[in-house]
C-alpha cells in the first residue's frame, strides 16, 4: 500500500478532469489524475471543436485534450495512466485500486465521462471522424451545406435535427417507430423545419465510399424489411448515452439513467466525493460545461478539506 495520501484524486482525464486537476494543483493541493487512455476523453475523437472559447479557428479534440493535460501538469498535477479496478470512497481517506497499484486521497473528483450509445453497425467505429458522429452541436458545422442523417426519436435527436436543419442542405431523421418521443413544441418545430422523417426504420448499413468516408446510410423498414439507401455526408447517432459510472454505483447515488446524482455544487452523497462532466446528471453536456464543473468541484473540495482538517 502506498504511504502517500493525495489531497485530490481525479478519475478521468477529460475536460472536466483536467480542469479539476489544474485548479486543484494551482490551489496547492497534491493532485493526481487517473486516466485509462489519454487526456481528452470522448472529446479526443472529435476532428474539429469550434465551440470552445479561445480557439476562433477551432481545434481537433485530441490536441485540445493534450493542451489541457499540459496546463494541469505545468501547475503541478500528476497524471498516471492506469485502469481503475475498484474503489472505496466511504472513508475519510478514499482508496482507489488500479492495475498500477493503489492510490489514496482525501477527496475524489469523479470524471469518468459518458459514452454515446453506438448504432451497432460493423464499420461504425472505423468511420468515426469520417462521417460518423454523435454530437451535432460539436460537429454540425463540418456539414454546412451538406446532407446528414440523424438516428433517434427522442428530444436529443429532434434537437439535433433542428440544429442541423439550420446548417445543412438536407436533413433526414430516422426513427424506428411512427411517433416521436420528444415534447410537442419540439415536434411542431420539426414539422416546419424541412427535416424529412423516415418512419418505422432502423439503420442497417453504413456505406463507405472509395475515399474511405461515409457516403450513405442504408435503413430497413421494421415492418416489411425493405431497404432504402439515404445518400449523405454524415450520420449522427442520437439514441442515448451510457454513463461510465458502473464501478461506483453501489456507493455513489445515481439517477435512473445511471448518471451521478450531483447538483451544481458537484457534491455527491459521499463527503469529499464530487462528480463532474458528462457523467453528472445535468441538462447540457458540452466541453465548456465539463470544464466549469471541474472548477466548481475544486472550490467545494477545498471547503471540505478545510472543514476536515480544521
């Protein structure tokens, strides 16, 4: 067992985690970030981010994540690339088990992120960044004047379709049922937006062009099995997200969808444990809201530490 006890351990090196590390280190807290892959989280998969302040020309997500890591390290935060395998967050000292040994900390900031639910098609992963996307607000500008398909029937899917309709020449909305699950005002707005709804259809195949980019989506009628090909430049999946919170759910209270039940203070039900970024129950999940969470978490972590140590 390591004898070092960190003031703060951050689980996850996405924008929320990197910001918590930056603010924590600058506040004089001995801070470590546990990240299983590379800084940036899901953001690292985005070919261009144009809605994060300070980068008027935009920046790819991997580079932005690496810059966030550099800033946190320059402030004094330590990064350890390891897979978390277990955790005991209930005591005054929190125990985090990884495949690279145990980490002890007085506070923990949970920033594991949330993964978009994939369509489950064979070449989907290969086409990410080459026509396959999961965040219309992040990547929609890449398809200005082009044709795109949104898959889903809930509020997120309808919102994505409405957003893209303002940018794109043509937008299809593919839904497996004959009614949408979005609120009535959004459905009415969709009816007047020019979006073409493809009812009772599910994605069947992502068609790849000779240049390696996605060029069409084949959809299957759920009743007849008939196949229709929608020529397009991009496909956005909006069929839900999966928060990466499974490891903590027996200790940290989550909502019905599995997101950490932490309010705008980022405090969870456990003293000294905070939740930030896409894994926190919240209305808007963007890079800028994740970074805001990270700053807020450190503020309340400092309050907690002052109370414990005082």
